C-alpha cells in the first residue's frame, strides 16, 4: 500500500512529465542553465530509482519514459544546436554551482 505522500509525489511527477512533453520549445541546455537539471537528468534519476528497487531499465528505456517517445525521435523533432550564448551560459552556471 502506498502512502498519500507517495501518491501525491507520483501525481506531481506525472504532471511534470506532461508539462515537459508539451514544452518541447524549452531546450535541455536551457533547463540545465536555469534549473541545474534537464530531461536527461530525470531519466537518469528514474533509472537509478529503478535499479535501487531491483528493476532493470536501460538508458534508452528510461529516456523514453521521460520524453514520451524514443529519445532519437524527440531529438530529431525538437532539439536544436546550442548557441554560443547558451554554451557560455551553461559553462558559467557550471562554475557557479561547482
């Protein structure tokens, strides 16, 4: 039996995924600059949580769970090359949070 907190956290996580899937205009690098994590980080955390519970999940399957489709398909449709300004902002953010 799951606790009310677990159910609420799961619902909030599902809503976050829905939000990120509908906001494909927000690039992962922008998420990394402003929030310090991106969709790929979520996929890694999801895979790590699965492993902690004895569930095998490879990187591609975890990313598909987060993106709502295979990562390669999402990337081809939505991911743009990072601009020099984004790369500079990312580097500066990494230094600030190191």
